[in-house]
C-alpha cells in the first residue's frame, strides 16, 4: 500500500462515518498504559475535546530505542456503538540508536546516538467497556522516515487506564 492510498483510505473513513462524542472512559481527560508491538513501551492519551486527542508513546521499536512518537487523533462512531470506535490521524516519530522491533529487526539501522526522524499516519480501533476506567486498542501505522530514509508499517495493541 502506498502512502497516497493509505491517506485516501483514512479520508474515506472520515467522510463516511459520523463523529462520536464522549470517548474517554468515564469522561476522564488523561489515560496512561502500555502497548506491545512496534513500539513496545508506555502510552499516554490526552483528550483535548470529545472528538480529538493527543497520544504520546515511548518505547522500543525498529525505528530506534528509545522511540518517541506523538499522534493527533480524530475519533469516529463507525460502529454506532458506545463501546467500539475507529480513530485516525497524523503523527511524528523520533528514534535514537539502533532499533529492534517486535515484528522484525533493524528496519531503520543506526548505530550510536544517531537520531531518526519520521512522520506517521495511524488508524485503529478502541474498545471502552461501559462503567470501567479502561481503554483497549489496536492500531496500524505507516511510518515514513526522513533520516534515515525508508518506510514501513508498525502495529501495536495496548491498554490505557484513566484514573
């Protein structure tokens, strides 16, 4: 799948589905947790309004260890459900040093403290069980590296807790 096809798919999703409101578990604004895959590490989600959120992930990945990623997400009530919803958005990634991923090894190879910079498009599905402070999610992203060059997919599953 090329980058243009990936973004066309995201735009198509956004145009056909209604926006959902009150996504955060129990109306909380900040949730933290873990994710496994690429990257593997910690995750923080900060809701800016009932539809949009910033997500910060820090962990180990094929793009670098450590890898820091920030995404801006839009949430859609695709399934007309208060439990499961789709989300999509753009993001940026910084990786330091040699990477080693969950799915494959050394896709973007660097040694020492060399810095990797890239952009990412992400889409996923989240599940928010009623009357719980939890969010379970699965996401797939297309990462395009500027330094070093290259592109690849990453995927992760995770859980966040909203205190």
